[in-house]
């Protein structure tokens, strides 16, 4: 079973300065933070903030190519989480032919926001992410365990954040 989500915002992890993409379900009850690369964060932020970068970025080029070839993206799915790595599928249609392709979630979401299509997250991914957030990396890269109470506090904070609470992603 899939749950439709939207980009709730982009922020920086204060420990690692890594970009974090926050997805939230349409009811605002569930959140899914995904640590992503700087380039992908920039690709998503430019669309969300309606920034004109002058020349097409890679995801803009891909969108143009898909459209020029008579295709369209139907939806993207975050379908699995294994060993702290998220997996995604992009569902496309071209000339009545359905295609699904493997992608990094950040790339899939960068295309989803460009095409205005649903971002779906499998329920098992949300469940697994709750379990896997029990381990977090410390300042020196060592694994450290977050207590259940701390995990619940973080979850409640993320669930209550409004999009404007994230601020603008610095590019």
C-alpha cells in the first residue's frame, strides 16, 4: 500500500551539514526525512523556490527529453529501504507503453516536482524508516543509538513543522 506524500521542505542536518529532504503525507500526519546530495537538493530547491538558473539543469534536460520523445511521468514511488538506502521507481508512459525505471529517490523527486506528479511512499518504507532512525552517525562518523524517547521527540517535531519553518535552502 502506498501513501501519497509531498515535499514538506529542505533543511540541513546540523551535525553533517548534509541536505535533508522532508516528505510529509497529505494529512500532515507522517513525515519521512531523506538525506540527499547537494546537487539533488539544489535541483529540487530551484523548482520549489521558482529560481531561474538560466540554463537547464540535468533534471530539466531530462524532462525536456521525455516530453520531446512523447513521454510523460505518471508518478514516482519510494518503494524500499534497505541498509539505510532508499529505493525509488519512476513510472513513465510513452506511446501507450508503460515503463518503470529504478532511480535514486532524490532524482525521482526532482523529476516529480518538475512534472507535478504524485510522490508515493510504500507503507513498509515508512515503517522501516521508523526502525532505522534508531541509529544515527555521530560527529566522527561513529554509529550511535538514539533512544526511543528522543526518536519520538524528533518525530513529533517534524510532524508539527509547517513548510515556512524550514526556511530557504541556501544554494
